[in-house]
């Protein structure tokens, strides 16, 4: 009788090995799929994060231009015109030429007039033109597959140095 039980145990061991191998294989395939999804997401978000930093850099460039001279660098720019921002010899310049960063991202800035009401609050329509304040909108665009993705940041610049 011992011989019969021993033979049955040898057969069950082979089935257990096949089941255990299948479970490990399913786990590894799931782990591979999750890893693949994670890497794809990271690569897609990398461009989005970089575009946000490039847009913020555009705002900082305009703040730099304001701090150097409002009258020479900001007041002379036309409203509602696309301007590229170029770092040339350690100084920022606004140009009407399209600027591509890393041959991927296109960045441009638009300055808009700001109007204020009788309480000196900014209003979207009506009011009096404030020549010492501009609404600045920086847009960064890039191709993402067959579509174009865009990041936009806005702020107000004021002639705080009163030049």
C-alpha cells in the first residue's frame, strides 16, 4: 500500500509545479504591463512639465525686461502681438520671430492692455486705460502625436519702478 500512495504523490507534485509556474507567470505579466503603463505615463508627463517650466521662464523673462526698463522694453511692445523671447548675450529680448526651444516647444508671449474702474480695480470691459500695467500671457505649444498640446500662464506686470 505504501507504494501506491508514493506513486500518487509523485503525480500530484508535477501538477502543483505547473499551477505554481502559471501563477508566477501571470504575476510577472501583470507586473510587466503595469511597468509599461508607468513608463508611458512618465514620458508623456515629462513634456508637459517641461512646457510648464518654459512658460514660467517666459514670465520671468518679461519680469526681467520690466526691471531693466519699463519704457524701453515693455511700453514699446504692441498689444495683442505674439512675441518670442530670446536670451542673447545674457539679456532677454522680445522678438516677433517664432522661437522653438529644443526643436520641440514653441513659446510666445502676448501683452494686453489693462483697464481700471473708478475704484482702481481691473475690469474686463469699460474703465480707464492703465498705461503702467499689462496683462501678460505666455503660451507654450508642442506636438503630441497627431495633436498639439498647449500650456498657458498669465499674470499682470506693473511699472513698479515708475520709470
